């Protein structure tokens, strides 16, 4: 498994009015101070993204990643996990090339030029119910939101809105599997494991303003 991190400020549009990206909804909006933590692993010879998570600037990636669980599920030795800074990623190596492609697509997303992701992902580290919820999240389009209650109905568990909220919190691929597009029935943000400031930022990026 190979891991890297990228500061949100390194891929997002500048907030300075002289350098902002034209027509981007986040121009002059506050940007969360955080990094994105990305993890890639070869699965049956094919590199796949298995982790995309928020990382606070004062937290080490080693303290965030549940390596033991990942190693057990994907059958690799946790000791062999490599951290490679973005500046040292080698595009000639498949796993590292996927990490570079992931960063490029995330940059396009936060700059407002990409609405959908085209990346090989694996989200099998979850219960069957969690995986069903995560699959349903992929059907929520850019710029749309649904409630937790609606999500529960979509996974044939109409009274399970708390269970789908819990599944959202276990989503291993934030942004790529858009759990940020699920909000409370009253129009308020609801929770978000990465922090509600990140959820508010992502929704505003997609042109959505929630009730405070």
C-alpha cells in the first residue's frame, strides 16, 4: 500500500480576488485548513484507490489510517506500507500514477471543472449494508442533496436513517463517494466525519447552501 497526502490549499483555487478562478463558487470563501489522505493498493494486479480521507494539519497520517484493518482485509503486510510525498511520486509506477491521477481529478473538482470522478476504487472494507449505502451515495449527482431518511429508503431500510448515517461515517473514500451530499431532513448540514466545515465547503463548491 502506498500513501500520500496533499494540502487542500495546494489544489484549491486561490482565495485572493486577483488570483481566483473565474466563475468558481468558492472564490473569496473560507477554505478549511486540512489535507487529503490518499491510499492506493494493488488488487489482483490492478492499482485501486482504497482510501481518501480528511487529515487535520496537526494529525500524523500514521494516527489516522487504520493500517491493521486495511492490511487484514487487503492481505498485505502493514510494515510494507510506504508513505511517498506528492513531489516524489513516480508516474511510471502504476500505484503512484493512480495517486497522481487522483490528485489531478480532485484538483479539477475543487476548481469547479470536474463533476464526476473516473478512478478505479475499492470500497469492499465494509459490511454488506455499508457497501450498499456507499453504492447508493454514488447515485447522488453533483449539486444535488438528499436526506438521511431518503437514503435509508433507497437502500430498502426506511426506518434505518441512523444506520445509514453510521455507514456514511465509515465511508473510506470521502468526496469520491459523496457522503457530503446527504443532509438532515430540515435542510441543515447534519454530521460529517471529516468535520462540518469540510462538508459545508464541499456543498458550497457544488453551489449548495444549507440552513444554519
